[in-house]
C-alpha cells in the first residue's frame, strides 16, 4: 500500500503544472475512485530540480495494467476498530485496506489491514 500512496502522490504532482501542496482536498472522498498505471522508471532522468523547472514524463513506459483504488467509509470496513481516528479507507483489491484520517489540512495514514 505504501507504493500506492506514493504513486498517488507522484500522480497528483505529475498531473499538475506546478508543485501543489497535497492536502485532503485533492484526495478521493468516500465513494470516489482513482486509477493508476504502474510504469518502469528504470533509467528515467526527469532533468533539473528546483523552482521554475518543468519535468517531462512523456518518455515513461506506462504499459502496466490499470489499478483502480476506491475510497470507503472507514467505519464500514473490517479492522476499522484498530484505527478509530480514521474516516476513509482505500482499497484496490477489496482485501487490503489503508486507513486515513482525512480533514481539511493534511491526510494522516493510520495503517492497513488485510481482510481475507
């Protein structure tokens, strides 16, 4: 799930033309979803870093299968009692859920469970 969260963060930054501050406002809410396509970044060089720099991701090979992640009301998911502060749970397979506390300032990752 760490890879998914990292991928979401990278995707949010890559889609925008600036470097936005990632807050709960840009993350999916209950019943919303987002899709990711894994890519091989071996040998990829985004170029310079710093203010006023635009990265070009057009050379990345996004040939993996699309993964869709859905946000659920955390209180409806088995294992939510381990994360009482969480109000959103993400899953891309219906078995592994990552619990977040989503508020107006910053999303907080509280942990994950696997329900089999």
